[in-house]
C-alpha cells in the first residue's frame, strides 16, 4: 500500500515532534533525579522529626522514604518513637494503609505491608496479622511476615507459624528464620508445636534446633530420626505422592545434620553408624569427626572399607588429624599395618593435609614410614604441596630423599610425571632426570557442522528468492510485456517499500517492547524500594552465590576486577577466578598480588572440563579461589568454576568487568518477587571505557571518549533497557549476558553445564550465554515446572568494549555466529507450542528478525542505492524510508535512554546530551554497518569456525585520567 504525500509529511512531523519531546523529557528527568538525590541526602543529614509535617499525605510519603531507612541505622529515642506513633494515629495513616492490604494489586499490598512494619504500632501489627494468612501470593506474604518480624512482638508468633501451613519450601525456608529471630520467646510455644505432625511445623522445629540447643529439641530431633524408617514405610504403603515422601526424607536429613553438628556424642552410637539409610549413616560418620578419641578414630578406620560412607569417613579422619596432631602417629601405624591397598590409599589421603610433616620426618627414625606415605600421596596425584616445598627447600638430605621418591613414581603415571615436569624448578628437574614439559596449548579442532551449513544455504536461497517470487506473483501479467529495464526499476521500487515495511515492523516491535520495559522498570523500581538492606541480609533471605570469572589474557584488568568482586555487598558469596590457560601473566599477577599458594582442594567432578592444573588459595582471602586450567574456551572455564563452586547459585561474569558493589544484591533480590523458581537472572552491562576506576570501584561515571565506544553505549542501553526488560516482562527472555548473569547451580548441572565439546553434547559454541538460558527453559518446560527468567533494571555491570573497528567487527562476527548455532541446535523449539512463549514468540523473533533480518536489510539498502543511481528514488519513498528507518530508530534509541537514565543517574548533563546526539547519528550509517557485519558473520558460517578469540585490553587503570 502506497501512502499519499500529505500522510507521509504528517508522519514526519509527528515523529519529529515525538523525538523532540522525548529528548526534552530526558533532560527534565535528569533534573528531577538530581533534585531527588539532593532531597535523599537531606533526609540522611537531618532527623525526620525536626521537619515532619502533620499533613497526612506528606507524612505518608516520608514514612516510607525517610523514616524506614533512618530506623534501620539509627536507634531512635523512646520519646521520638512515641511522637511518631502520635503522628500516625492523628493522621489516620494506619487505617488508610491497612486498606492497601486488601488491594487487588500486589504492589500496593507489599507497599502497605512495608509501611505498617515501619510504623510498628499495635494497630499496624494487628492489621498485618489479619492479612498474613489471608494473603494467597507467597512473595506478598513474605513481606508481611518480614514486617511482623521487624516489629518484633512475640504475640505475632502464632500467626507466623500458621502462615507456614500449605506453603512451598521457598517461603518456609525464609520465614522459619524470621520466626527463629524471636529466640527465647519461641521457647514458650515449643511444647505445643512439638505435639503437631504437620511437616511444616516439624521443619520449623528442626530449623530452630539448628540455631538454639536444648534438651527438648535434642529429644525431638532423635525421635524424628529413630522413627524415619517406619514412617517412610507407612507413607509408601499408603501410596503417598512421591513429592511428599521426598519432602519428608529431606526433613529427616536436615534433622540428621542438626544431630551431627550439635548432638554428636549421641549420634555416633552404633545404631546410627549401621542405619539402613546411607544418608543418615553419612551424617553419623561426619559426627565422629567432632569426637577426638581413639575409639571414634578406630571406628572411622573400619568404615573406610564401606564404600557407602568411605568418603565421609576419610574426611572425618582428616579433620581429627588436623585438630589433634597426636592422631598422625595412629594413622601412620594404621597405614603401615594395612594390607588392603584401597584402604591404604584412603589412609594416605586422610594424611595428605600433613605432607610437610612427613617430609620433615624423612631424615628421622620414621623416615621409611614417611617416605611410603609420601609415595602413596604422589601416586594419588597429591603433588601440589610437595612441588611447592621442593622449590623452596634448602635441606640437601631431604631433597635427595624426595628426588628418590619422584624417580620411583614418575614411571607409573604419565600425568604425575607431567605435573613434576611442568612445575619443578630446572635444578630439581635435572637431578630427577626429567625434561621440562612446556605448558602447551594444543590447537583446538573446530569442526564444521555440515548439516547446519546446508540449512544456512537453504535459508539464504529462500531469503534471496522470496522477493523475486513475490514480484512474479504481483506482476505476472506484465512479465512477458514490459522490457527488462522497466521491470528492474519496478522491482527495485517494490523492494524499497518492502524494506520500509520491514523497518517499520521491527521498530514497532521495539516500541512495544519499550512499553513493556517501562512497565517492568516501574514495577521493579517499586519492589526494590520496598526491600530494606536489613531484610536482604537476614539469614536465608537470599541464596548463596559463587561468582565465576573466566580469564584469558586479562593481565591489565584482572587485579582491579578481583578487588571489585571481593568488595561486593552480599551476605554469602565466594569468588572463583578461572585462568583459562592464559598466555600472558594473568595467573602470576593474581598469585603475586594476593600471595596465593597452590593447594590440594577437594571437589566433585560434576561436569567434564579440560584438565584443571591447580587451585590457589590464601586463608587471608577466604572468599577467593583461583583455578588454573588448560585452555578450553569461556564455556569450559565456566563449567570448571561450577565444578569448584559450593553455593546454590553461581554468577557468571567476565573477568574484565566490574560490578557495582550492590549489583549482586539487586540481582539476587529478584528471587523474592515471584514465588516460583527463578533458574536464571540477568543484569545490565554498560561500557566502562571513560569511567575513572580506583581499587575496583567506579570513582566517576563518564561516557567513553572514543566515538565508537559511545555508539556502543547507546546500543547497550537500547538492548538491555528496551529489549531485555521488555522480554522479561513477557517471561520470554532468552538472553542473559555472559558478562553478568545469575544461574541456579543444580539446574545448570542438570542440563549438562555450558555447551562444550568435553561435556555430554560434545559441541562448542561462542554463544554460551543465550544457549544455556534456552536449554534451561527447555528443561523447565519439558518437566512441566513453572519458572521465570528474571531481569534486574538496576543491577549494573561495567565492561570494557572495543574501541577499534577491527576488534568490534570480530566481536560482532562472533556474536552472530553464536546466535546461528543456538537457533540451529534448538531448532526443535521454533514455532513449537509445547515450549510455550519461548517456542511461539521468542525463538521465532530471533530467527526472523535477528538471524534472517540482516539478510533482508542489506538487500533493502542495495535496492535504495540502486534506485538512487537509476534516478527513480522519488521524494515520497525517500521520506517513507526516512520515517521507518531513521526517525523510528531515533524514537527507540531516545526512549531507551530515558528508561536507562532512571537507573544510571551518574552521567552528567553534558554526557546525556552527547548520548542523545549519538543516538541520532547512529541511524545514519552506524547501525547499517553493524547489520552488514552480521551478514558477513552469516557468510563466515560457511567457512571453518573459530574459537573464543581475544580482545586487546587497555585496562581500567588507563581510564584514570
């Protein structure tokens, strides 16, 4: 359909007006944000009661925004708290706020709960108690429960306890700790609770017993354990649902853990060590480690022969030896007299933590025993501490003994010989008659996927042929009549309209996503304002997180990044930096700066990865673990980090990136908002180029000086704030940036970790971030489980972006290759209703607009150029193209800046105006170049694929100008 001239002009004027209004809106918003920040600072400097106005509306606003934060950090005088209560009563705030608890909108109910918790008067407490069990949505109920816990009145305990019944573990896991915070006050309710049989109540008592030890809880814990077998049989005979049985088993395991930690003297009785359930036995074996007696040590030695508990028995023996050196001699005697080779190995492993002791005893009367133990440890691969000792040792006699041991073992295992050849110093290598083994990075074979290439050829042919076929269908009657030149001009003009239609469609989709993004940001902004810092730091409120940072040739930025990640505001996390066979000084920089030592670290091989060379620790930095491994790519490095991790969630982050200190807190807090599983969550990624960084912190936020990096800043804001926030609102988000994402560890292990050639799918990809999310979504859909992929509007990660055309081009080639590989690997989901919105909306979008779209765009640009050269590009089609390709693009970009500025208020007016300018300029060539690169990336799929690749780093310190 061709538009008339007046309609086109009206569209141009309207879009120009909207673009101008949006730019003004952005500038006005900047002023409002600055004013708001100044007001917040004023609140922090002054006591609220010095200027509190008894106007009902003003008190209501300040209650949430001012008094709440103040009460968290300042212990108010009694008279001040009473004056607050008077103000509330006089202004009838409680009555007005309690009405909000009945609202059909959950945000209003949450807001009311938070405000009533801050008010804290008796009427406020009663309103919360009344609403608690009536509330159906668990996230809202959690806020109500937290508000009652903040008030701290023991009369609320029965309401909190009853709120547990019939709820999911997610809610109970958190509220049990809120109830436990009442401590001694809960003791009065325990006798009555112990008579009840609901599993939720039993679970509460077990959780309470893990924090407060008493004779009553001890008796209760052992009654649960002793009755486990009979109770479970009854449930099986009664055909109880499998989920109910598993929930009961989990309860007993938790009770056994409590018994092992607090009542170990009773729990190490023989009846528990031979219990019919292996899980209970293992907890009982672990309890033996807490009793330093020859009797318990002898029991552990016997249990080494039992495969079901041998691993825990070994760890328990090792713990006893670590706590009391006298048991070294007992274990040495066991080792010397043992005939069973398997038990002998386990005894040696239990002694592995004392290898330096045995080394120092080599020249004594016990030298022979010590040498045998050291030899056994070497054969078990426990070489890290031995190599470290030998490289520093100055005692020639000990050196000779150790060299003899090395000579007797290296011929029995190639991997052991390789370890010594790589890490012993040159003098010791020569003495042991070994040759230096270089740490070679074997070239990785990247095989071409022939089937995928065939599919891509088919798609290319269809994309090119479809428009001529449409032309034939539309103009069939003139094909044999008109001359070729006339038909070529007609075809080119038609194609100009096609590209205009395509541009309009894709930008309309972006605008719709922007609308959903704006709604989502508004909701998330409110939810974040309702979460106080004390709430987030309460026990079990947020999950434990392992931060995994893969590093390949990141020497210029690795120390700043590590410092940043070690100083995050989060209650429970560890940092795992994985050195992926770097060729530069990345590993040595970490070892030197943090004074790390190579250690024999116990871990379970949950995923297959390239060999791990060593693990480095320093007790002075208990959160930091550095893993050195052979090169396998980013995905393989992340899998190695998952293998080492110990937390419920892991956060993947590029090692050249910095997190804002509360970014992880903001991202993980999304787990409180849905009440269903959140297996993956993502945050924003912005360019750090131009920012000033000091000791891992962003001291000053600035846009990059480099023009190319500025274009990327606009692009990142559009992609994250418009695209991903919008998709998240629709629960259809499939991309979580590899620079900053949070994943549920057990779900990732269930799907086989990141896609690599060493894991179950025997396939590599450079688009590991999106691919993993798609695979998790497939798993959840196939298991019929409800889930939501979350996205945080205000959790920010800052990373270095390419500043040269060459590096940026390589990056975009890699991104497009990853997208194509993912769509082909998961082609089963495209337009498959079994996969819900992912199959019917998200995957088709990425296929049509992100993969095939650039092929259409480039044809369109060529047709415009041809029309111009042939002199047939009239002003009407030129204006239509200007409206659909340029003005709508500006509208999308500026709208994205407005949404982004709600969060990133650190940019100055000057920087904001520059970004607006770049948001306009990028539509005149830059976006077209990016599209062209994606087309080239498509054609590169026909050639031999490449690996992870490298990017030249300037380093954060270079930004400190």
